[in-house]
């Protein structure tokens, strides 16, 4: 039977590391990840962790369940939802911080957050309690068959700057692992470029990474290309987005050349998204023709500016309105992604 390009894998915790007050790094390995993987840098790849009920070992055989339902008319996810949560567990989405292909190890940095009452969600609680040897299931990409690496799916990866020369990366703590991974990929590509040769398209000439985190102690040491300025914005008790929104406006106002040609789109139509009932997820390759019709006529390969924005949906919505409606940025130059919504848990 042909391997499914996206399926479940049993993963074992092989290392646990507290990076700072708000982040715990979990490294997964084990024989169950033998067929997991992609033949390129993960960038902002999203995977799903299935948190076992009660925080113990999985009691539900998700791998066999998916094999049994892969030919059904109903999606595996809908079929999975019909299983009692007390048996199947809960599903949460995370971005990959690092994939070590040679070691078959998957690194995930989890935010250790609590609500106003000091309670943690199932994933944060699992991360707080995780020890070496613990297991869970990961939903992610299958390793391509030998000789078919070029056909590997890029599903779950949104970062796509094309030939943009100016880059803006924006996110709160939930987006920090993805931005850290992207910066690392840019630094790797920069280092690999021959001396004096034209840089690869993925390497910007300049840019900023704006990262809003709960505490000043959460500012991690990140590897980034020389032209990228990494700015940490510790909230220290403020509301999500309190520092991120003014930082984005400052970045735009102090770097007008990055938005050259944007004025033509100012005042264009912008569909409203109710972030309390729908997911705000607008990335260039998913824009419909009608939505793209309200943007300026900029070819993807010629765009001078590209922004990647992820985090709390209400904050992302506000930044979307500002950049598209007020500044006039072409929507095909920005990825807007609501990773989470304040006061709401991810559906599972």
C-alpha cells in the first residue's frame, strides 16, 4: 500500500529542555518517526500533536485508525472526532522548530501558558509534565519514497517570500518557533551562497523580525542573517498585541521604500472576518481571484516586500486592516494567520 503523504506517527520524548520561563523544548524520536520527514528545511511547517487523555501513554491506536479510514468518503478528521475524547485525546497544532533528518528527531518548542485562573490547556499541561520516554502521536508529512524527493508535499508550510528583498516577520509567543526556524533557514541559505554570487531568492537583503513574548526573560538567542534585525517585545502583563501593533506601524513608517507602489491599493475592498466564529487564514496562494482582484497588479516574483504575520487572531485581524486598507500593501505580499484566539481553545 502506498504511503500516505500526511499521516500519524508514534513519537517518543528523547529530551526535555526549559529554554526560558515561557518555552519548553521537547525533542521527539524513536522508531515511530522512521518514515516521518521532508527533504528540505521545515520553515514554518505545522504538525499536530495528539495529547493522550489524562496525560499518560496513548490508549488509542491512531496509526491503525487512519489506515482503516483512508479510503472512506468521510475525512479521517471527522471520523476521529466521532471517537470519545476520553479515548482519542485532544489535538493541538504546533510549528516545527527543527527537523534533524539524520537523527530522525523532531523538535517542538511549546509555550507554557495559563489562563486568568492559572489553568493550563491539555497541551501545555502535557508539556509541563513531559519526561523522557513519554509517547504521543504526531500528525505530519511522510518521508518521500527514494527517488521521489522532488514530489514531497509542502502542505503545512506557508512561508513563501518569492524574490522579495524586504522582509517583515511578526508574531507573538505562539509564532516564535516558526519565526526562529525561518530565520535559521535564511541564515543557512546566506552562509551557503558563494562569495560574490547573487543570493538565493529566499534570502532577503534586509528586514525585521518582531516577536512579542510574555516576559523579558523569554528573549532567546536566535540565529539570523546579517540583514535581519530581531526585536523582542516583552509584554510584562500587557494584553496580547499591545506592543506588536505599534512595532509594526513603526516598521512601516520608518521603511517606506519597502512598500514602494503600495499606494495604488489604499482604500481597496477588504472582507471582514469574524475571528470568533471563523479562522483568519489568508495566505497569497489561497487568495481567490475575486479577492486578489482588489489588490495591486504585482507579480509574485517581482514583489519588493513580503510579510509573514501570525499570532492571536484579533491582533492579526487588526494588522491586516492596517496594512491592507490603510497602508495599501498588496494582499499577495502578506501571509495573515490567526494561530489562536484569546479565550477560545483549538477545536479538537
